[in-house]
C-alpha cells in the first residue's frame, strides 16, 4: 500500500486517482469509477466526487491501493 500525502481537508476521488498515478487521465478515472472498479475503504464507490479524507484507503479492483495521509 502506498501512502499519498494531501495538504487539504479532502480530495475528490477522481482527482486522487490521477494524483496517485493510478490512472493516466480524468476520462480513465471516470470510466473505472462508473464501472464499479474502485473501492473506497473496501466498498465499491461509483461517485466521482466522493470526498476522500485522511485515513481513507482507495484501491482499484485487482490493482494498486493507496492510503491518504495529511
């Protein structure tokens, strides 16, 4: 698991996927989120604008996982 440091209260899910280099573009982030391939704290999340806060974990099914730290 990789730790991603943010300097704000939260980061939106689609932005985090790009920031953490889990996807190469915003379009790719949108597609995998809508397809139900992203887990937030172990549960499928289909909301692109979901606020990810310190301590949350985000992973792509059968892929990388990141934990948000401040």
